[in-house]
């Protein structure tokens, strides 16, 4: 089983962002529901019956019920991605701002005092606490402030004090959006570090092929997949013939060049989602193929062996010498069950026989 950080690295950033902000979203939705319920109660206590008969149904229909549904979803059916239910959150945010302007207009028409603290709380909810994407949250914020400003113009209350109040509220919204942006940027940087750490733990630094650790994991995974889908798994082991002699005669720089070229050749045959190339030792490589016939496997192995012989040693010796590899492979039967140790042992035995028969040959066996 992958460690938690490895699972995180394999998921999209939107999933990571949701995981990091889920508690913030849960509690902000719950507190918003409680506060808005209190606002509805205050309507009963503060407003005339005629006005409350308008505000309470509007609050319940457009805010309280959607908030209750979102609370259920985010507390008991936690979404995977930050983009899940994004539009629903934006709509609640938008309706909250619009309803504030509506109730504000009704309160002024009844000569009642109406605090703007509610609008600040709504902006805090939409711009920061729900961790919404910056651009849509900013767009909805502009619309809400425009509607509130238009309401004041319609009521003929756009005095200097009101203009200053709107500017202050807009400044608060900008600050909240900047904080949201800064937090998401930090989380994105952390996510990239996690992905880099994961890549470093599963990749060989010289060849950039997958390493032995990842080989063990993927071999087990493909064998489990084979058991469910009854599709054969093939394991190919590749060993560079007399690699020590290449290093001793031409130097480690040339040896590293040979390994890099072989890695490129092997990787070029891994074009499908469940095909992987690995460096599992100093001069030892492996490939896992999923769903390839024995006949096709023989052809691929021979092609790889021939291409390795075309590698230039890239030194000043002017010799005609070229690297060679021995290849041992094993392909499973569709309906059989194997452990990773059994499959590896079968391929390793094929490789041993290939070396015993003179090297620079391919030997494929059925498990």
C-alpha cells in the first residue's frame, strides 16, 4: 500500500486542495448555516410582520436550505475535488449578497437601521472560508458589490459616507481574496514538492526509469489485475553483457552513456498505460508488459537486443566494439495464478540460461 504522501502525489492538485481545505469548508458551511438561521430569527423579532413575511421565506429558500444540503454533502459525503460543488457554493454566495441588498432596501423603505456587518460576513464566506477558486469568487464579489451600490443609488442614499463604506467593504473583499490566493499558492508549492519527492523515490536518478522499489509494487499490482481480468503479464529481464569490462576499458562516463541509451530503448517500448520499464540494479533492467502475446514478446525482445548493438560507445578509442545484452523473459498464462517471486524466478532462470548459452541472445519461457 502506498504511503499517504505517495497517494497524494498521484492525485490531481484539485484533490490535494480539497483535502487540505475540507475542515475549513465544513466549519464555514456549518457556521454560515447557524448564523443565517439566527438572521431569520432576528427578522421575526426586528422587522414588521409584512416585511418578515418576505425576508424569512427568501432566506429559507435561497440560503438556509442550500446551506443545509451543502453541510450534509461536505460533512457526510466528502467530495474528492475542490471543483466539486463549486457552482453550488458560488450560487449560495451570490444569493447571499443579493438577498442582503434586497433586505437592506426593504429595511430602508421601512425606516429601519440595517447593519452592513452581514455583507462583510458574506464576503468573508465567499472570498476566503470556502476556498473557492480566485477568479470566479472575485467575479461574484464584483457583482454583489455592484448590486449593493445600485441598490443605494436606487434608494438615493449614495452619500459620501456610503461611498466610503462601499470602498472599505470592497477593500476587505480584495484583502480576503489575496489571502485566499496566497494560501492556495503555498499549497500548490507544497503539492509540487510532494510530487517531486514521490518522483525521486520511484525513479532512478541516472536513467530516469522506474526503480526497484516501484518495480516490486507494480509487479504485485499487475498480477492482481491479471487475476481479475485474465490478461497475461510478461516480465522481461535485461542484463548488459560484460558491463564491467566496458567501464574498465572505456571509463564510467561511457558506461553511464550506455546505460542511458539502453534505458531510452527500453522505455520506447512502453507506450501503453500498464507497460513499465525499470532499472533494478547496476546494469540490470526489467520491463513489465500487460496483455502481450508470447509471439509479440519474442519480436519485441529481439528488436531491443538489436537496437542495443547499435549504440555508439561515444569515446576516443575508435573501436568497432558495441554493447550487448542478454534477455530472459517469462509470460504468464491467462488463467493461472502467480506470485511476484515465482514470476521473477522464472524470468531470472530464463536470463541465466541465455547467459549460459553464450550471451547476447533472448530466451522467452512460459510460466
